[in-house]
C-alpha cells in the first residue's frame, strides 16, 4: 500500500498564489546579507518563494514582496539578477 505524502505549499511573493513547493524557486538571504537563488532548496538562510516566471518577479519588485519576506530593503540589482536567472530557467 502506497503512503500519500503531504505536498508542502508555499506562497509566491509575486502573485501571492499558493503552489506546491517543488514548482517554485527559493530565494535566500544568507546570514552575510547576500541574496541567492537556491535551486536545491537547502541553503542556509531566510527563504522566500517565487514562481518560475519573469512576470512574477516583476510583480514582486513592484509590490515589494521580497522586502516584506526578508524584512529589509532589497537592492534593484538583486531583482535584475533574479529576472535574468529566471529567464534562463524558463528556456529549459
């Protein structure tokens, strides 16, 4: 008999939709105040989740989703870097 595993849901900081954790990207703020894209989902630090779409990233920048999650100002270059990396992932 197969056990039903609970699917972890997370909220996208861009569109605010609840989605399975494995469909979202995790952005991490490390203890050194560095912002990284965490594709493994296991890096140390405070995490926030976003859909794999550049539109959601632009929404997150507009509605300050990451600022709320990380409780600090997020530089514009972090959003630019994130959008570039998401576009690469979207092409896969």
